C-alpha cells in the first residue's frame, strides 16, 4: 500500500511540475490565447471527499473558513501557509507579471483546490494570487497535513492525480484553440460560456482572461 501511494505522490508531483512549467512558458510567450469549453472549474468528487474528512474527523487539521467578496485568499510571492478547497462561491486565480499586468488563469468554483502545486513542488511562495468574486467558504488545511494525506491516503492521492491531469489537458486545449480560431471567435465563445455558467466579469477581467488589451476587447465587442 505504501509503495502504491508513494508512486501516486511522485506522479502527481511530476504532472504538477510539468503543468506549471507549461503555464509559465505560455505567460512568457503569449503565443496562445487561453480558452476552453469550461471557464468555471469545479470538482465535486474532491469536494465530497474533503467534506467527509472534515465531518468524520473533527480533530484533524481541516477548518471551514468564510470569505467576503473581494477578499484575498492567497497572494502571489507571499509564503505558502495553507491549502484550500472551495466549498461554495467563486474565486479568481490570476498571475501578475513584471509590467504589473494581470492574466486570469481560471475561475474556480466548488471543489477546486488552491496551493497544491506549490506544496507538491516545494515552492515556499504562492505562484499566483486568488481573490473571491463572491461571498464564499473554503476548507483550509496546513501544507503539512495536505502532504500527509498525499503520502498516506490513496483515495485522496487518486483525486489529486485526476485534478492535475485535467489541468494539464486544459492547458493543451487552450493552446490548440489559438491555432484553430481567430480572437473574435474566442471572445464569442467566452461570452457564451459566461452566460451559460452565469458568470459576470468586467471588460477588464475578460481582457485579462484572454491575455489581450482592453481596447482589443472593446473593438471586438463592437463587431459581435
């Protein structure tokens, strides 16, 4: 059993490390436009498992915390203190570049885990910032407890492996979209997705999600 769990843990680390390197290369090159078929990310299976851990073992290191709209969950370049799993509400994960421009990585909903990539790869600081887009609640655990779960709980390990694999697949989907569709189509798809998932983003946030200037979004909106 321990050998199997160790293998899962190693594989998760490799996938997360690959996905993070790919993401950073994308941010530096800006060759591709980030788009996929699900702007709002969720993971009900992971949420149910963490909720079960929380209710079945009240003495373990998992806490329920509440956030108001606009409150920062974690901040880029600040020390990694906790791992978070979204219980309800919406969060925006974004990366701030050296020129102070923001790039929205994804919108995170229920069951999304935050801080796991840093913990699995041994980063001492958060690679991105995450802020609440609504009143929300999260399950919070220490990095030590998260790594313990990865090392001893095979079910949790498999859920983490599945989440890491989905992130990697999303990265490739976003990259391929730029080769197949013009920006106008990408924006139209994004607006349709926002309506379908009942998401409200400002024009500036849409520009940050697409990785383009605000004036580009304004121009394209006039053509739609």
